[in-house]
C-alpha cells in the first residue's frame, strides 16, 4: 500500500458557501475505495488537483453521512484557486483519512459546547453532525457561531437541521440590512450566554485571535484545559509524519493532531 | 575479521557487482565525491582523499517521481526492490540510515520508495584513517553501537582495509577475503577508539538547547538561511511534494527541502509559524537533539561534521550543542 | 593588522559612529573564520583579519533597518557590494561606516582543509580571487593595511561555444536547488524570489538540468550589472557548480559595451539609459 | 519524415510592432505561420525571463520587436529594453544558444512589410539550425 498514492474521486456537487468558500461533495470513483473508506470526525485529508498540487482540508462531512465526503475550501493559494475553478464531474485525488480525531467516545454523557468563527466551522461541522446523529449519547448541545458578515456564515442550509437537536446561536461582526440577528463577536456572545462548564466539553475553532479570547471566556466560566478542544493547523505535505514540516515541538500535527486539547497544547512550544 | 588490500578494492567491487548493484562515492566535478551506482570500470573514492557528500543523495534522490496520471489513471512509480551494496559511507552515515528508518519505515505507513532502496542493501561502512577536523561522532552517540547498523565495517589502515562483518550477509559477502591477524584487529579497534571521543548527555543537551533560550538570537544572527547544512546532512530527511504538468497528464514528485527555507512552513494564507531565521535555526537543532530523541529515542545528529565544514558562515553545531555558544 | 582593525572598531563604537561592528572572528579551525557582530569594545577583541576572512559581510546590511548605524569590515569585493546596495537605495551611505581592508586574496576553507594549510596560494585561494584585480576597497571611510596580489590570474575559463550547451547541462544537472547561491549573495535581497513563486510558476522546484538552467540563467540576468564577482555563490555551492562563471562573463561584457563596472557606478546599470547606448535593434541591411 | 517547422515566439509591443503585424495581416502579406505572437504593452515589459522560459520550454527561436527609439508610447520603455537585450544575448551565447535564435529589432506600426520580411528571414535562418529541443 503506497501512502502517497491518492484515491480518485469525482466532484459530485459544489456548494457556494460564502463569497470565497466553496464546499465540495466528492464520491470515490473506485467502488472498492468507497466501500473500504471509513473515518472519524476531526480527521483530515490531502486533496490533489493533479498538475497543481496537494492541499490539506479537514473532512467536514460526518461519518454518519454515508457514501460521500465533503470538504470546504477557502480560495487562498494555487491549489484552492484551482479547486474553485473546478466543475462538477471533475476528478481529483484524495488521501484520507489522516490524523487523529475528536474523542467522541470519551465525551459520551457530557454536554457539548461548540464555539466557532468563520471557516473554523468546517472541522466542527463534522463532529457536530456526528454528535447530533448520536444525540442520545450526549447531553445538551450548544453551538455559538460567528463570522465577519452574514454572507460569511457557512452551512446556512443546515442550521434548521442543527436546531432540531442543539441550541444554535449566530452572531456577525457587522450586520447588513437583511440581518436581524445579533451583532458582535463570538467571545462576547459566549460571555453573555454563560453556558455552564459542569460536565461540559468545549470545542473551539476559528481565527487565532478569536480562539485567544474564547479561551479566556471559557476559563472564566470554569472550563478545565483538558475539556477544551481545538484543531491546529500547520503547513503539511505528506500528511503521514515524514516530510517534517508540521511539527510543533516533538508532535506532528498530521499524526498526533490535528485535534488537541489545551492541556496538550500547553506542553508544546508556542509556535503555531 | 577479514583483510582487503587497497589494491584489491577494484576486484572486490567487480566481484560484488555480479550479485548486487554497487553504490559508492565517485568523483563529481573537481572537489567532491557523491554516491552513485558505480559504472563498470569506475573507481570509487573511499581512501579519504576527497570530501564525500552525504549518501542521502542516493537514498533520497534530488527528486523522484511518486506517481503519474495517465488517461485518468494513477501510475505508481515505486521503484523495484533490488539487491544493492553501499560501500564507503562513513560509519556515522550508516547510523544516519537508522534515523531514516525510524522516520520512513516505522509506523503504519512505511515509505515504499525509500524501502525499495533500503530493504536489501548491504552496508559497507567506512572508518577513515584520517579523522577530519570537523568530525564529532563521539559527541552524538556510542560509536561502537553504530556498528550494528552495518553489514561490514571497513577500517582504513592506510594500505589496507580491515573488514569486520557484522551480519550473516556481511560474512557471506566477505568470505573470499583473507583473515586478519590480531595486530590488525587491535589497530582497527584503536582507530575506532579515536572517533569515540566526547560525551553524550541527551538530557544536558536538551536543557542547554531550551526553546526560549535568549541565545538563539545570537546563534542565528549570522545564519544566511542557505540550508547547506540540511542538504549536506546524512540524517536530514525533510522533503517537499509538488506537481508538474507533463504531456498527457501530471506527475507528482518529491524533492529535497530544507527547514531553513522561508517557504518551508509558509501556509497558503500567508501565515508562517517560523517567520525568521531564528525559529528556523532553532527548529533544526531542536529537531535533531530534542524532538527526535523524544519521538524515537535517538539523537538525529550523527556527528559527521559536514554541516560544520560546508556552512558558509562557519556556524559550528559542536559549539552550540556543547554549550559554548548558548551558555 | 588585526590589532589595527580592533583599535578602529573600538574607536567606532566609543565615538558612537556606529551601534555595531560587523567583522570576522576566529572560527572552529585555523582556516575558518565566522562573521561576528561586535556591540561592545570588549567584543572588538574577538575581531580578526587574515586570509581566511572569506565571507562577504555586506549580506547582513539588508537584515537591518536603513536607519541603523552600522560599521562594516569589507574587502575590496565586499565594498563593491556595499556600493551596489547604496546605488539601489537599500542602505544609506551616511549610516554605514565602512572599514576597508586591503586584500590580496582569501582562501577557500574547503580547499585549505584538504591542502592542510591556510597559506594563501593558487591552490588554496578562493576561485574568484584568481579573477580579481583589486587590492583596495573603492568605497571606504578608512582603509587599513597594504596588500600585494601574488596570485596568478586565472585565464579564460568558458568552454568553446560548441561545447557550452553540453557543459552547462552537465553542471546544472548536479544542482539540487538548495538556493544557497542566492541566499549567500549580498545583492540577492528580493523579498520573494521568482524561484519561490508558485503563481506564475517560472521554474519548477524539480532539480532537473532544464529547470536549474532556468533558475541559474534568470539569476545571472537579475545580477547583470550588479554582480561584483565576490564568488560567494561559487564557494558555498555544495555541488561545486561554477555558478559564477556566467556572471563573470556578463560583467566583462557589461564593461565592454557600457563601460560600467558593478559597484562602481552611482546608478544601477539597468535603471538608467543613455541616448547613445549601443543599439542592438538596428540591423544593417 | 515531415519537414522541420521551427516554433517561434514573437514578443510584440502593443503600440508599434503589434500594429505592424496587424498591418501585415490586413494588407494580406504572406509570412510563415511559425510565429506565435505574445502581445505586451511595451517592449520595456519584456522581462528576460520570458525569453529564457520560452527557450527552456522548447521554442526554437524568440523574436522581440518594439517601437523605434524615441517613438515609445511610454516615452522611454524601449530605451531600457535596449540596454537589457544585448546582455541577454550575451548570456544566451555563454549558455551555448546560438545568437541566430534570438532576434531583437525595431518595427513601427507602419512597417507591416518589414515585419513580414523579418519573420520570413528569421524562420529561414532557424531552418538552417537543428531543433532547439526541450530542456528536461
């Protein structure tokens, strides 16, 4: 088995999430690959656009959604630009699943709090949908999600579905004429809502500055470091701990991560 | 132990090449010797007369195509596993292959490209007669232990090599040679003892090379981020994977890369976790002396001294690790 | 000589002419020196000047803001590099105090290590020094010492035209694209090198002869009229590719047709023009 | 075996030479179909990298045309080019690329005939040489 060889996959559907983000729904072309494929929420994949390069994305679909996988890409570099130019039916390469996952088994019986910002919702969507599908295993689920503008909110088409099993709170940094919801930052909303830290696990993903203040609020609410989870991001090439660039201290984000809790992160050099 | 007179080297290699593809340092231009497959009639340079570049260039070539796409299919380009014999790499380089093995072969996803060159490769490691000024094997490990990484250890005694087989394969390949007497064995041991100078204290080194040591700034000030240290290193294994378009499809290749380059960790968003020369210098040293011992209990540096010799600005890893520049 | 240099460095710091002195200090072996940054008079006692002072220290000028007052020890070739940086407005002349050192050539540390001596001779000299004719820095606030050129000048080293393509193909095939030649060059200061750009992709990272041809050819073009011939690129190449050969030929040609020498002009060669320039666009009927 | 048809890249300044090529076309002048035209705003835009990349990618010849000195739409773009081009020629010679493969000349908007003549001559000259061959 060659770990560098991608599986071929066809882009089934492209959903425009925000002006610069698209979600790609892909299906493996080889039925054998599709049958053998299994993953856990929080794992990531390497997506190849042949001739352009490879890029790291988290699997934003949940393992409970069978038969296809999804990932969201914001247009920033050459590979993501090429992906944004792709059309439905195009063939791409996928190496997945890679990395560790959210410890959803350990969380059983606990309340869950998700605090996300912008494209940071992508890794959290996977675990959120997974937990919602196994609602009976978990306590109360709370989602706080914010973005710069209403247009930058991703996965709008799923909010109604989420609301069936979770409390969903949305906020934007700057509203527009059509926006009737809350205006303000995620940390401020978190402080206002003040969810209980008792028997609760918090998951936070988003821009570093948001994470910094969300952490402060979570600490103030009494969350312990080991109950706060996030996914880290580093440049990756091989995705299997060999190419040597995604290390933080002696941990490779691609093998030991991308999911870390803050107790683990506190032991690492402050390099990310 | 066996004896191989230097005049017999060409014949020995000819014999060896009947069953295995022989890889050895050969002349490359005017000043260096590089590891290549030895062509018939070509004489390897193993007498210490030239600066031998690291065997990494053979085990991890400058670039190799991983796969191609053709007609919508992926064509795997994993090379065939062949029988090789690598001759004339330093004992330290043989130890560096053990570091490579940890990186490439351990875990549940071994690297097939590296494995194809490593799986059946008889290692003839060299202990040169003349210890170069830059060599510091003894500071990074127990040199006698490194012999286990080889099939045959060759001690250069001037006019002849004492060949010490370490494995059955090594014994098989050297059985045609004459036996060495006790005086030669003693000379060989004395030669190796000269390389086993210095002390290894991983813990002390780890403490000296603290992540937030203010001295890092000073160490890295003169660094020009050229990355020659990493390209010359036998145990540096970092690589890059890129795509190129070619007629009728695309190919993905991997090429050497260096943690000293600014774009090594530069992300698409423009954010770089190691933006300056200081974090990059620190990364290289900590990777070898702290992270790799934590990951698999082995110092990543083997003390071959090539970075000391090649560094254009004279940064001496021995002084940094020995605490003379970071005290 | 070293004593004079130390005295001068101390004076510069004492009188506040500069905040730091960039010079050379003793390295790990007698044929190795290492760049050294002196901030105090005490530090200055570590400065040395000998034939092993091979580094072109002008490289470090662009690491610091223009406003910083820096004293720099230079050999004749390094002083030309400083002048290129001044002409290109990367450093301000008034903020740089240049301590010039008369130089009769320096050694190549690897050649010297192999020869076992750091005596300067044709065999141990850095290759670029065999092409150099200068013994005194052009741009300097003070010049220390006297020097005499004893090296035998190297002759024409470009292979005949018919062999060149083969020759360069063989040389560039060795290149591993470590970019050490670029990194060590005092006048390669672009924030993003064309070779690192992913879009447009001028050259692939793949170290094949063709791609490396592209990299080196463009680098020579970018260095046209700017390369001072210090030979650092050639010295640091871990594959001993004669990287500088093309730039050296270019410098000769620039001298021929524009009477311009890199590091001697007040304006960059390609940033100016003259009405009477050699006109390559006019073809005789 | 089919006849060898050299591939030629022609880098033309928008204001003079491209108009010249246009004139050649609209006046129905005949010239070889070997040229691929790259239009640039000014011959001053011709980065030597364009030419080197063309040779690297397997073009057999490159021809760069611009406004006559003094005629530049941007006043002095072509003066800078005039300085650069001989250096590039010298570099190519040192790399072993024959000088017949690279041509630089001034062609104004009214010189359609000159353009056709130039391309014809250049193509004929290249046919005398072996193919450049792609550098791998």
